[in-house]
């Protein structure tokens, strides 16, 4: 999988560190969703309804929160990434989460902010690396649930 969607025609690149966590999460949400959808389509030719269902399981707040929390706890993130994650987690949001806890919602926002930050920074390899690690975590969790 490759990632290089820097579609901006504006050559003046703003420093993603100066953007609000909400703006980073706005971009990161789309990047994460696109990666999930691409992964699912490349895995197998499935009906669109099944693709949507599988994507929804992976992009929901709880899945993002669990995945990024695992990476954080296992020391997979750099100090810079942890700083972005904390900014995203502590960002004020006006939305009330549906079907999840406030803590999961804030951590999923942090995950999206990190993906947005790395994408806007142009660190596509790191975006893919973190996404791959989160997918591995998701698969391990799915296997555990199947065994229960």
C-alpha cells in the first residue's frame, strides 16, 4: 500500500503543528477512512454492503481508540506523536459521542489528529506504519473474540 495524496495546489505549506487539533482530526478522519477502505477492497472482492459493514467496524471511535491506545501503551509512538495525540485527546469538542464513551471519543479524535498531522507533514511512510500496526492489533482483538 502506498500513500501520497498531497493534492494541494497551494505551494505554501502550513506547519501542521500550528493547526488546531480539530483541523488535524478533520483531515485524519478522512485519511484513516480511506486507508481502511483501500485495505478492505484489496483484501477481497466483496459486496458493497459487506465492505461498508467491515469499514464501519474499523473506523468507529472504539476501534480507533483501542488501536491507538495499544500503540501508545506499547511505546510505538515518538515523543512528537504523543504530543500531537495529547493535543487531540484534550481538544474541546462540541459533539456528544454516540454509542461510545467520552474517553473513547476523545482518544479516537486524538488518533485522527495524529493521522492528519503526519499526513499534512508529508510523513506518508509513518502514516502507513501506524495504520499497519493498528490493523494488526485489530486482527488480534478479533481473534480473541472468536475464541471466547
